[in-house]
C-alpha cells in the first residue's frame, strides 16, 4: 500500500502541475500578455498552451516526484488504477485528497505570483462553453476514457511503459486543441476544483468531477474485462524507487506489495498445499514440498479463478528439467513447481469472471503473455522475447500442486464427456498448432488438397498427430522404431492409419514404393531423421513440420545440394512449431471429441501409467523411461466432478 512518502510526492507533483498550468494559461490568454499580442491566432495559442501543460505533466512524471508516487496527478487516473486492483480504497482516497490539496495549493501560488493576470483568466478554471454542460459532460467523459485507455495500454507492456508519460502528453496536447472550445479540457477533477476554489468560479464544476470519473471507470472496466488487471499502478515504474502499488508485475514476487486476504488467518498462517518442485539446473532435485495455497483474490480486480488440479501429464520435458538440463524459476524464487499438462476443476471465481463457473472442467494454457508484439495479440507461443513465460518450464510455476489461481483468458473449458481423457489436451494442442499452421502456410498455393501424410514418431505427440490427420481424412503412415505388433502400432492401425517400423523399412522406401507425402509431421526427438525427410519424403509443394526439441550435440553429414535443389524445384516448405495458442487448444477439444465418437476408448488407451498422488512423484519420473509408456500422469486429487 502507498505510504506518506508517495502521498507527499503526489501532493507536490500536482501542486507543481497546477502552478505551471495556470502560468501557461496566463501567458497564453491573460490581458496584457506579450504572447497574446505576438500570436493573435487563438487556436495557435491554445496549441502552445496545451503543449506546455502536457510537457509539464510529462516532466513531473519522469521526475523523482513522479517516479516515487507513480505520477497520477489526477483523481480520475487514481480511480482507474483502484478499479484494476492496484490500490486499496484507503490509498486511493489519500491520493485523491493529496491531488485536490495539491491542485488548490498550486492554483493559490499561481494567483499570488500572477495577481490580476491570473484573475483575468479565472485562475485557469474550466467552465462549459459551446453546447453548455451537456456537451462538456460528453466531451470530458469521452476524452478521459481515451486518456485512461492509452495509459493502461502502455503501462501493461514493458516495452511501451517508459513512453507512457510522453504519449499521454502528446494526446493531452491534441485533446486541448480539439476540446477546449467545448469544455476547456480538464480531464482531471483536481485540476478543475483547485482553480474553482481559489478563483471562486463554481459554474459547471460538477461536470468536471462527474465526467472524468465516468470516463475513468469505463476505461478501467473495459481493460479489466480484456486483461483482468494492469501490470503496475505507476505511469513509470523505476526499480530505483520501490513500487508500493499492489501486485506490481515489474517487481520480483518476494518484494511485491499484496493485499492481505480477508480470511481468519494471517499471512504467516496461510494454508499450505503439496507441490512437486525442482531447483532448476540441479540434477535429480525433484521433491515434495509445502507451498502457500493460492486464493481467488491472488488475481487482482476480481478476475481470478481458483482451480483444483485433478490430473497432470508428464513428458520428456519434465524429465529433462529434473535432470537439470533446463528450466527457470520465477523471479525472486529458488524453486520451480513443475508440470505443464493439466486438467482441473474450477472451485471459485472472482466477481468479474463470467467465462467459467465453479464445477467447470478446465485445462490451462502453458504460455503466459510477455511483452512482445505477439504477446499483445494473445499469441505468446509466437513470442520473439528471449525471456518467455511457460508454466512449469520457464519463470511461471507449473501444475504439479493441489491448486492454482489463474485469469480466465488462460483457461480452456472442457466438456464433461472428455474429463477422463482431457489431460491429453495440452499435447494435442501442440500437434494441432503444427498442422493448422501447415494448412495456413499452404494458402500460398491457392489450391491445396493433401491426401497422403507421414508422421515420424509413434510417441504421444506422433499418435495424436496421427489422430488429427485421420480426422481430416488423410491417408496416414506413422513410422516408429519398434516392430509391430505392440500397443503403439495397434493404436495407429485402430484409427485406420498404417504403421511402419523403421527397423525394417525406411521412410524413403515407403515413399518410393507408394508415393511421396504431401505433409510430413516430425515428432521423433532424433534430429538426423529431419534430413532424411527433407530428401526423399516430401511431394512437390509439400510441407514438413518439425516439432521435436533436440538439445543434444548430434551431427550429420547431409546432401546439402540435393536438399536445396529438391526444395527449390519442388516449392517445398519446412518450418518449426512449439507450444500453442488458444485456438489450437480449442481445436484440440474438437478433435478429441471426434476421436472419442469415432473410436470410443482409443484415447483412454494412451493413458498407460497413472500415478496416484503427489507423494509418488519419484514413481512418475521413473515411469517416463519404462517400456510401453505413452502418457504418464499423476492423479493429484480425486476426480469427483
């Protein structure tokens, strides 16, 4: 919560803003001002005044005063951040009081400095003009809405945040030029109240209290609906000045100021829950631990969803993280809770949540938004940031725990009919992304009707890719290392695809005998096979999808000229794919439902190794390397939904 240091800085910043603003108005419009004589064009003087006032506001935000307080300087701005959960009600009231007192002080000092010149411009007081109070009310509401929307948008993104004050200043200058003939352009209850009190000008003051408040509320509620909250309560977050706003995303978790939850226990007595965590970079460090149990209020603005975890799937990524090969803990923490394939049930939702309700089954997306352009359009799986956020992998805790709290935009509702197989949705989404993007890329051909597909690898991803391609009506050949018959080959053939063991027949031989493939999906984890696929498997205009993450040091001698010639003359494409966005999860739900309807029980056969309870985490890790394992999953809590 903000303290008296921040309140004092807000008072001083607002007082300075009003002193400079009234001085600019005196210079531009007071009788006898040399500028009035030198610049007779009123519109030009209005533009000059707007630029000066906007520049003054930006300068204060960038100054130590603004860096300490956050540079609101406006009760409407504070109201918006309060709605978004960045201040307590008490802090918001203290800020508003400081702003009103500061504005009054600044206007009074301006009157003392400029005397009759200040009186001639009503000490900068704003009054309704063209169209009267109704027009001023509408204009002030709309313009404040635009101002706050810009502020929230810039503050929410690390790359834009340093430019919040500058962009706001530019917008204010433009608004003052356009709106001044209607309302005088306030957008700030304190800025209007201070001069009104000092200059005894009360005409239409209610407009400048009501309209900016309405505009701020509308902007904040819209942003809360779209984003849940805002990253920080400051217009300029500077780590040199501790941020006292609630749940600041730019502050390490251990240093964040958080609202005490309204329960009968203190923070020290906060309930605990079980979780499986590792020390990233340390081999074989997986361990059962107690961590604080989350609450729906952990997500600010009433936009939280508390989820009880039912099942968590494991894969090679979890094995590699436990081996210390990669994985990054959240900022300020030593451990990383693992597990990125989840199924849970909604236990509680915040008052602003309408997308899900208690009792709904949900699967959480793995990637969280960062600051890149792709994150802004909700495709974090395509981020170009070096530091990315993935549950259980990089900088965000995973789901091998009893509960988690999340924003609804990261949750995918799952129908109850799929609850027994929905833990497969996350790996399904990975295959969906590769295949959907292949179809998107092939729009380059204007007409593309693939008929034959090859899937390299018969593990979990390979089997799910086979299922997806069969759902689309393609003739599919799936290649695996082991000789048939065994479970994986039986699963391939059960849905009408063909299985070929590479111990007996190479993919190139199959292509030579039966024809090349229009689409090849690689999911082996063995990088040399990629070059074999590039050489002999793809038909003209074909597309090769790479989905394996290979962190080893394998090297191969490749026929580079032949590959280059084949790709150029054949108009072929190869691309990589990782993770998934919301559309791929939603497409995965549809394909799982189709598979369950066409071949009942097929998906359940992929769930080969259930592990009961978090306390048997060691068994889960061991099972990943057992022969016959397709999907290992932990039963975290009873599935009694």
